């Protein structure tokens, strides 16, 4: 093997390694982007669920107060 052939093999080997690294980085980047999008969707979903839970808590509190009023009125009627 001559010095020129060795340099050419080294060049192609270096180019191949760089190509493999580029492919790996691209795959990792796509995976990162997919995970990031999933996390954003989960965050939005969490926000909506928290809002719904807050509304339900408020409605439940209102129903509880209304039932307590009805209970007091029934107690008045029964005690008289």
C-alpha cells in the first residue's frame, strides 16, 4: 500500500465516521423533538384537567352548602 492509498482510506474512514455521527445526532434530535412535543401536550392537558377539577370543586361546595341549608330547614320543620 502506498502512502497515497493510506491517505485515501483514512479520508473515507473519517468521512464514514462523520456520517455515522451525523445520523446518530439526527435520530437523537428527532427523538428529543418528539419527547418535547409530548411533554407540551401533557402540560396543556394537565392545565385543562386542573381547571376542570377547580370548577367541579366549586360546584361541589355549592351543592354542599345547598344541602346544609335544606338540612337545617328540615330540622326546623321536624322540630316544630
